[in-house]
């Protein structure tokens, strides 16, 4: 079960990084206005098809986001169906007992200082 949890964690981290990188690679609609001047015609069509790289990047981002959310839900399901939650310190033995001796409490209030 621990190996399965580790695999889920790895897929979750990798898909989160993929979403971040793919979102940063995409251009906004305002960035395309100045990008047409001086660029080669049809350079992205040969690799990504007639839709260019926007369709490829948006589909890749959607797939990475779906994997990210699926792994998040898998981790929630695994965590909610386990009997051990958090750190377990029930079997930790102390090497030296704690000092339980405390100073006696004063029963009388302190007298005010006179000048």
C-alpha cells in the first residue's frame, strides 16, 4: 500500500509541474497581436497541425489538470479510509523521566512597595 501511495504522490507532483509549465508556455490573446510582425508563416503548422500550438497546449493542459485532480481525489480517498492518521507517538519510549517537581505556589499576595 505504501508503494501505491508513493506512485500517487509522484504522479500528483509531476502533473502539477506539468500544469504550471504548460500554462506558462501559453500566450494570452493580447500577446498574439504583436507576435505576427516578423514571424515566419506557418512555422507551427508542420508540427502541431493546422490549429497551431494553442490547441495542442490547451489539450495537454487539460489532460495534466485531469490527472492532477484525479490523483488528489485518490489521495483523499486513501487517507480517509486508513486507520492511522498523522504521526503516531504511542510506542515512543522516553530515555529519562520528565522532571515533575514544581515550585510551591505562594498563598499570600505580594505586598505593595512603599516609597
